């Protein structure tokens, strides 16, 4: 993989040229191994936008701006409820409800992934336990993150959440 920065458009100093060629190199590695990318300002703008979004996501977690919405799952034969899928949403204080398509790819590839994934699992199990205690044994479906699959203690983490929330294990999907 090769990243190239051309003087003067990609930088006027050696440091700028090296930094921008490195960004182009990273883009080349990410898009196609063995490829070649010439630096353009859009690469830096995308990186800056991503870093800004990552910082906003950290603040969102600290400020409890994430919410779970529950999409009903029903029996086809009679339409009765059998469960719900937990779907994360971000209620941004300025932009309103932000689409998961906009922020989840960044969450999945950033250090905040484990924190958000754990919050989703715990919150969904707590809600399912609330339904269960009120006489509605509804399954709750939770989408796991890539970081959870890569973790060596996924089973232990799930067992702990089930234990803490008191949810009947068969109600977690």
C-alpha cells in the first residue's frame, strides 16, 4: 500500500507532507491492500469529522443521550406479541434523533464500543425484567457489537447482566 502527498497542494512543509502522505497510506490500507492513494483534502476532512463524532459519542454516553427503542416481534398466526428487538437511538441535544446508520459504524470501530454495547445489553435486560415482573414474559433481542464477539468473556458478561437484572435467561435473545 502506498500513500502519496504532492507539494504544494498536500502541504508546504516536510511535516505536513509526511502527515498527509501517512493519511493517504492509511486510506490505501483500509480500502484495498496493495493500493495507492494520493492525498486530497477530503481525506483529512473525513478524519476530522470522524474524530469530532467520536468525541460527541463519548459526551453522549456521559450525558445519557442514548435510548433504546423496542421493535415488537409478533406471532404470525395471531399477531400476539412474543418479544421485542432493542434498537439504539441517539437523542442529540441539537440535532435531535440521530440515525444509527450515522453513528454506529463509528461506535463499532472506536474505543467507546465496549461501553455502548454493555449499556445496550444491560438496559434491554432491565426492561425485559420489568416486563417479566408485570406478567409479560417477552423475549428481548439484542444486537451484539463486533467488540463483544471479539471479547473472550462474552458469556461471562451476559451471565453477569442476567444475574444483576434478574431476567429469566430464556428471555434474552
